[in-house]
C-alpha cells in the first residue's frame, strides 16, 4: 500500500537509535557511541523518512546516505570559522520570508519544514519562525516585488517548498504569477528524493498550469540516492516539460571522489536531469566534519573534467556573502 506523502512523512524516523536499529548498526561502534548520537540529536533533531532509509545499506555505518543524516557528538565541538549564518543571509533579509541577494532574483523561505534533516545544511540555524510566509508576509513581499521590477525570477526554497500542501503551494504560485515582470519560478527541493510520492497529480497540474517557466532544482549528492521510485517521479515531471536540474554539496567521506560525482552525473542525465552546481562546503556551525578544503575540491573537479563531457560537469562554486553572484572555484 502506498501512503500519501504527508502520511509517510509523519512516520519518518525521529530517533537516531531507532535509525541504527533499522539498519542493523550497533550505535556503540559509531564515533561517540550512543551518547554521541544523542548529543548531536539534541543540537539538531534527527528526521529521516523511510523511503530514504530504504536506499541505505544495512549493517554499514559508513553508508554515504546514512552519514548525511546521522547525528554525531562532534557537531557540538566549536570550530573556528564555522558559524550559524555562513552566508550572512540576515543582511539580505529585508522582509520576513524574503532573501534578496542577487539583482534579478529573490528567494522565498516558503516553508520552514523539511522532509529530512541533513546534518550539513547551511540553514540548520536559520530563524524560520521569524520568516514564515503568512498571508501578511506574502502581501508585503508581493508589494516589495512590485517596487523591484528588475526581479524576474522567484526561487521557492526553505526548508523545503514542497513540504507545503498542494493547495497552499498553488495559491502562492497563483499570487506570484500576477506580477508582470516574473518570467521564471524556480523550486529548490530535496523532497522528491527522500519522498518520491510527493510528486502528486495535483502538484503536476499546478506546475503545468502556470505561465511561468518552472525549473525544479533537486538536491542529490550521491548516485545511491537515485532509486527506482525517484526515477518514476522524474519521468512524470518530465512529461510536464519542467526543466530538471541538480545541485550537490561536496561532502567529505560521502562524495569527495571524482568517480562518484561522475557516476552521479551519468545517472542523473539518464533520467533527464542536468547537473547544475557542485557547491563547495558552506562553513556552518556543527558540520565541520563534512568540509572539503578548496584545494582538494579543485583537484576533485579536475579529475571530474577528465571523466565527463563538458555538459555533464556541474559548476564548482562557492557562495560568498559579499559577492553579487556565486564564485567559480576553477581548477
């Protein structure tokens, strides 16, 4: 029986010890043991839906999907340069729910909720309660955009915008498309990856009916994340003529090998998804153990260039708080 995506999310694992039990992993064999899991969990709550757990390797504490969601004691260790707001988004947050950093596009934190808590998330400390898209906040944002005619693209992010119920999401899109200067609607989401059932008929109808050009940017870091259910969901999205892109984060011990990233690009392309960005790690507090330094990142990228045709190579970039665009790292 297939549950509605919201029911599947309600059943998600919220206890790191339960996650270990499901995967036949002894928590005492992990760094910091049981107490380490609990310390990390208290800092940033565990949340992992079962469809994503089903993609993990049983009995393997080094599984690349598990490592992305497993809380560890070292998250509590302060590291120089790793801060709560690594991109200084508070400086570009003129209204609740709105981040306006780049000239032609704005980002809306359309939902503070996610379907999965990735331990490396650069917004793991973001004040979502202060940035909820209430009706009043949405009205203020629409007024703001009317006074900024150079903005021709809106990015729905979060959290995860697809954590929003279909009717509410459709209402937000309906309001946005009334702005005459808007050309594109971009949706940044991890939800189809961890909850493929989120691609509902209602969602597809909403995305197909807007006159805005819709770009769905997925967040997939490892080829193991591309399961059968996700592939089926992607085929449904392709039939609506939505542009599908993917962005990844370079993560130590997970995808910091050119061969893994090349396999990811090949797998994505087979499903009609174009590689878009490979993000150098944002130094967020609590996640220093994922960091890959820029010199190593360039070496990995140079190797990736030798393995793939140019159109399958994502752009290696770093986001700096004071720059008008993402900065290519080069090689």
